[in-house]
């Protein structure tokens, strides 16, 4: 009788554990499907963020062909109209560009640019950017159901103005009140440094 009672208790414990595990899965999935700060991410973007998490180590990014443009870009005044891109006030960070990933077909797992925020003596991964020069495509490419923005001049001084391109920023790691796909992020600040540049948005150009 005692053995049966212990067996029943053990069975109930296993059942309770199983139910807890099953009911916790949706909560876990919901947690994984949110951007830091609470923004919802699609399953595709969750997969991309997970695949690119390794680049939280910027040295690994360099090892894989992403090279730093050194300068930290910020557009503290923003701008709308006047022949320039419509940027909300905010920072854009330090761009690490992988030229080998540039081409007419976009790969969700191979962004052309990784964006880092300088925080103290560290680079903190904030966003990924899909970047296509107009010399490669005269039409705006799309990815994640979004059309790349532009075409625009290159972001001076870290890129030549003559590098006309389309781009799409996706803030996978840093919450952005301006929107997941906004070019700038008011939460990103460039440090006071000779390598920080507060400029006007690039001009809109013809493809």
C-alpha cells in the first residue's frame, strides 16, 4: 500500500512537471519574439537575430569580413524635405561593412553592415543593415517585406557621397522608439570624440 502511494505521488509529480514545461513554452516563445524594449519581432527576424548574435563580439565580425568605418554617425537635428532623406533625430552608430556581401540578391543571414554603439571602451551590437549600391540595382530591393530606403548619397564622412545606395536598418538588439526599421535611433548616442560626426541626412538621388 505504501509503495502504491509513493508511486501515485511520483506520477503526480511527473505530470505536474510536464504540464509546467508545456505551458511555459508559449511564454518562452513570446519572450524570444520580442526586441529588447518590447517591440514584436517576426519569426524570420528572431531567426536572423539569433544567427547574428555571434557578432556581439566585434572581433569575430572583423574575422568574418566586417570592417569598421571608425566614425560614429549621429543626426541630432534630423530633417524632413529639402531634397534630403527623412531622418528622425537620433544616432546611427559605427558601421562595420562587409563588401563581400554586396550584390543584387539580399540574404537575410548576410547583412552588408553591422551597426555598433560605442559604450565606454566597448562596441555594443545595435542593428543590422541591408545595403545595395544603385550601381548594383536601379530598383529598390526588398527584404522582410520592407522596401529599402533611398536612393541616397553615401553617409559622409565615413562613406563617399558618390556611393549612391539603398539601405534598410533593422534594430534587432537595441530598442528604437522611432521604429524597428527607422534609419536613426534616439536611444543611440555617439561619444564626444574626434571620430564622432553629427551631420545632416544624406541627399536623395536618382537611381
